[in-house]
């Protein structure tokens, strides 16, 4: 790697870089391998010129539909979600993570139905399932849904990972990828006056390092993708993690820096030890005993559900406005 290479370019040699955005311009400029979409990003897309034709087409189509107004709004939101995802799939060589409705996070069967619906809609739009990750909150019910989806060759991204048992249960279920939330873990501790002295003391960084090491020890193929970063220092401290999903502003910051980037994580050798699997009772017990994880998982689902409700409300208002 040239001495003039940016830290972003150096990072690309160590980890798969994923863009945590639906901003097509940022994706085209920063060239991530994967990207993501969710209700918050779809709502922002409503004001982006690149999506204007898609949005107007779906709103016009919906105005011609009969039936329950709420059902029509939900249909429009689903179609916009897939429409935005399809556009993003045309900008990256890898995958688009697409979030299942957060208000289904504790319902295995409803999560399965929504995930299958999204895959069918993507395939109807010409995007194969191999280009999609279905994003599901890592509740016990969500993990069980993901386990079944993986058996159907539908790869899943289990999100809102804050606890070791959550992560291990996902690996044992054979999910494709997990997203431990570095920044939100740090936020919780800082709010209680627990400010790390160094980046190596950052509880979010330490958690991802622990999960990464454990997965490699087990020989698990489940991908570890650090998420929810608050600084480039956190990202640099996890250089070498399988994947890192990063916001455009932090991608830009890394692209502007040109110092050396040292690899922080390297896959070790598995030791062949087989541990007892995490069952529902242990999962619930370990989450209850972990105040940070219990609170952050609950709050994360609530925030995702709020974003989805806000998107539905915005669509309802646009339909009413004609």
C-alpha cells in the first residue's frame, strides 16, 4: 500500500467496508462493497432527487388502490423499501441489508412472512436473494426466524447485538452476519460517567473484539460486522474485523487521513472445543443480567419501530395531500 494511501483505502485491504446510508451520491463517491436501507433512510430518500420518480410512481399507484387506508400505506412503504434497495443494489457490487418491520421483532412467524415477502419483491424487481441481507433484531424470536430463513437460502443480518449470548446464539443458528453496535454500547457507559481512558478501554470496541475472537475460535462462518461508530478511532481499533458498516461522514474522514493504519484484528486458529449451546432460558437470563444490553436492545427496537411509524405517517400525509 502506497504511503499516500488514505486510511479508508488501507482499511479496505483489511475489512469489507459497508456504507450505512441510502444516499446514492455518497455511495457512488465512496464506493463501499455493501450498503443498507431502513425506514429512517427511506424517509430521507423521499427528499432526494434520485428517488423522486420512484416515489411519485408508487404514490400515484397507491392513489388508484381501493381498500383500507392503513393497508395501502403499508404497501407503499414496502414497495418504496424495495425500490430504494433496488437502486442501491445497482450502486454496490455486494449486498443491500433490508430491515424487517421492527414491530415484528418478537414474532417469529410474522418476521418469517415479512422476510419472504421482501425476498419475493426483490426477485420480482430483478434483484436476486444473493444480493440481499434480511435485517432482523437479535431477539430470541428474531434469531429463530433467521435460523429458518438461512435454511431457505435467505441470508440474514442480525442487528442490535449488545450481549455475548446474543452473538453466540446467532452463530449457533447459522446466521450469515451479525451487527454489534459499538457506539451505542459506549453511549450507555458514558451516560453513567464511565468514560474510557483509551480506545482499548472502549467497551464497544472490547465487545466486538471479544465476539470476533470467540467466533474465530469456534470456527464459525458467521460474519462479524462492527456498526454504530462514534469516531474514526473506534473504526481504526477494529481494522481487520470481517466487515465494518460506517456512516458517510466517518467514511469521508477516513478518506481524508493518510497516516499508517495498523491492523487490529486477525483471525486466530480454532481450538475445536465445543461449548453447550445457548438455549432460550440462558439467553433470557444473560440479557436480564446485562442492564446495558437489555436496555439497548429494547430501546433500539422501539427506535426502529418509531422510525417505521414516522415513515408510514409521512406516506399517509402525502397520499392525503394528493
